[in-house]
C-alpha cells in the first residue's frame, strides 16, 4: 500500500514544480538552436508564461539587466504555436 500512496503523490505534483526540474535554456542557446538573434528570442519569450525572469530594473543612472531561463516545455510550446501560425 505504501508504494501506491507514493505513486499517487508523484502524480499530483503541480505543473509548476515539473518545469522547475526540467532543462532550462538561456537566450543564447535558443537563439543558436533556432538560428535567430538574441533580441528576437527575447521578444518571443519575454512575456511567455513559465519563463524564469530575474534581474535589476533600470534606474536613473544605471541600465537594467534581465536574465531569462526558458524551460524546455515552453520552448516546445512556443515552437508548436509559431509553426501553426504560418
């Protein structure tokens, strides 16, 4: 009975936790794989749900820097969406 309970607990892991454990790509990695510029990848994935985004906002005297890490499932979802768009 113990193994069934642990198997059921594993199946109830929220999707957010699942993405935390999968491979995350940098903007440069996705740009190289897709053959696009860094700026284009930043525009495509900047507001995409599931992308990890952190950094400093821009201030009066200092430029802001944002770092994106893109989970593999998000890369696949966006690719499917863009592929169907044409």
